[in-house]
């Protein structure tokens, strides 16, 4: 029996790793004889190819030699090969070479300086790793190359402000479902000698007694009396002290800054010494050392045999409503003694008065100046604040002198006129009246007479109907009013004081117009002719309607009466009756044709 010839055509496949789970290999059969009649028979012909424990990193390709043979005798067979490429999967996350990276850069480093390199590796060979910072504020100071992991400086750094930066770097592979790793980066900023020593005060003074025979004796401590700062660290902030300009009568300890007198001082020979003190840091290179300085004035104290003298001050004035801290006047004092142990001082004896005294410049033992200023605003209208008495004292530490100064408060235009009625004014007037005084408005001003006289001005849509006396506030009717046209007239009156610029206040005025019986009733139909049947009892002949244009009752209530007839009837009511409220006219008795009435 002929079994025919088996022919096979094989296609290459990429098989993904499945962690050892078998996968069928697919081999397309172009033609075979005899044709398989069932799946089982096809499996017997083709066979099953299973896979397990494939690892792209170990072997990325397998080549299988497959033999197909007939299941009969004599058997014939054919060989072919099947190449299986193992596609990589994202098994491994990136791994940093270190979990923590540290580097130190100088605060003098320039922009784009290299800081350090972070590196992460991925065991999946087909993946590329990229880098990104965590986005924190510290990371913004630096630039991270996403491809290389190189970190460079983006801007300037200052150790005195921040001496360390810490942030996270994230490594991410390029798989569609990426994996990542994180490492910590710490960058320390090293000090540069970029700060000079700084004294709190550029000028200081101290005193030294004359004729002190015990020498040397310390008269000044630089570190205690004049705070010195150097924001650098280490040797860059260690200081040595020296004189730039000095005198042989003084010495300075280079380590402590103590200044001592090393000779007997004589006030009559020299009363003041100027010493320039230099502080020098101890940077390693002498050429890079920085300095700071201040001037110390040494005053030789004399014997105190004169009292200080206040300059004549005299009465003073201040405007009301000036803000707190306004300067009222300046006071000064002198002392003939040039060797006082302490500078002169000025003060106000009565601490309850609302004034302060503030020294101008640096007081000395021979001269002092100070400004007297307010602690709060004053109100001229408050009787207790119209004037104040200040006792000024000057002292040299032993002797004192006093002077009493009267300060008077001056009025300002700080108050607006105030109307006597806070809710406005309401008056009533009969319509058709003109020239009549209907009322007054009144406003007062608590400021003094130079600001207080009040002037009145009317304003608004209805102001032309009325006249206003600008001095007295009298309101009178200028044009006759009509209650039927407008029942209430409203306008505003502005009260101005006499200040420059003037202050003002507004009041609303309402004029109620009272109705007057100035309109007669008018019949809607002035002449009527009607016909009625004779011998008809009390028929309604006609209803008369009249209107009255007055606004209010009773002026606009109409009543109806029969006042005349033709021909003349002696007793008119016997023939006709009219309802005085409705205007309905009816016959009073039977009428006959022989009589005709109108």
C-alpha cells in the first residue's frame, strides 16, 4: 500500500518565556498523505514540542532538528530544523551601584560644574536605563542628565544659607511596563572664605579715667561691646585683633580683643583718642584673609565741676490730629566739662504726659540733642488736650537742670458739620401756596469759629421749587406745588463749613404736599336727553357720572343734587329723585304724556 510522501513547510516562531508552562509549537503542514483524520492522528504525526524554564539572559535562541517519519514499513522520513528565538521579558529592575551617593563641592563652584555620577544597571540586556530627580526643592539646584546619570550644578550655592542638599534619584528602564530603583544623593557644600568679619557698630566709644597709675588695665572688650560676625567656618572664621591706627598708650590682645591702657593718661594733654581696630580671619593662605574694622573713641574722663545747661526753648504749639511720632520741637544742652564720666542725658520728668523724647545722634559729655515727639494724636475739642506742661531735664550723671515747656494744641478743620436731625427733615405744605416759609434745617460744627460757620446749598431734582437761605437754613416755597402731580418732593441740602478745603454733610429733605380743594367736579356727559313711558312707576331714567381731580377725600368725593328744572315744578322731588352718592335719577310718581319735562 502506497503511503505517499510527507511534505512539511516550517515557520520560525518567537516564543515568550512562560515560567516553565508548556507551549505548543506550531508547524504548518502544506501537504501530506494520507491526510490525518483526527486531532489525535495529527498530534501523532506532528508531535508536541513543550518549553520550560527558558531564560533569555542564558540562551536567547534554540535550534531544534525535527525528524518526521511514516508509521509503516518500509518507513521513510524527512529532517528539518526549527529555530526558536527567546524574547526577553522585563524580569529585573534597574539596580544602582550604590544606595547612597555623596559628594562635596565648594560654594565657589560655577554653574555647570560636575558634581557626581550616579549609575544603575539592568540585568535585562535589551533595556536602557534613564534617570530623573525626585522633583524636590533640593533637586532643583542641580541638573541630572537623564541618559548618563551625570549631576551638574544649575545655579550658585552658598554654604552660609544651605550647607547640604539631599534628594532622590530614580532609575527607570524603558519597558512598556517599566521597573525602577531609587538612590539617595547627598551633596555637601564646603566653605570658601567669602565673608569678611563684620562689626555690629562701625563706631564705638568708651571712657578711660585719667591719672590711673595701675597699668596695664583693660578698658574695652571688643567681643562683648561690639558683636562681631563672620559667617564662614573653621579657620576662615577664626579672628585675630590688631590696631590699624592706634596710640602707644594702648594695646590690644590679638586673641581676646581686650584693649588696655599701658600708659598714664592726662586729660589736659589729650582728651580723646581714635583707635581703629582690625579683625582678621585666619584663612590658610594669607593672601585670601579678610578683614573688618571699627573705630573706637576713647574719651579721657575729666573732673565734673559744671552743671549742664539747656538751650532756651520757650512755648511750643502742635496741630491736633497729627499722627503719633510727630516731632514737636528739638531740645539741646551743653556742658563745659569735657571729661564727664557719662554722656549727657535728656528726659521728660512727668511720664504721664503723651510725649516721648528721642536722642538725635550720639550724645557726648559736652553736647546732647533730642526731639520731643507725640505718643498719640491730640483732639483740640477735648478740653483736657488743649495744652500740656512738660518738664525737660538734662543730667551729666551728677548734676541736673530743668526747664518747663508749655505745648499748646492748635485747632484744625477735622470735624464736618452735623445736622440737628440724623434722619433728615420732613415738612408739610398746602398746594398752591408760594413764598411761604415751610421750615428750617440746622447744622453745627464743633471746630472753632474760623472753621465753624456753616453754609447751606440745596441739590437734587426738585430743588427749583424751593428757596434755601444759605446762612440760616430757612426753606420757603418758590413755585406753587400741585398735590395731584406729586405728593412728596425730595431734595438734598449740603452743609459746608469754612475750612479750606471745606468739610460737608448731606441731609435729605422731604416736603409732603397737602391736598387743597382746587378742582371742581366735571360731568363726563354734559347734556342728556331721555324718553320714558307714561304711567311707569319709578323707572331708572339715567345714571350721571362726574369726576373730581383732587387727590384726597373729602375733596375728591362727588355728590349729586337736582337744582333746577324746565318747566318749573313747584315740588320737583315729587316727580324726580336722584341718589346723591350714585347719580342715579328716577321718577318720583306716574307721569302723563300731557306733561313734558326736561
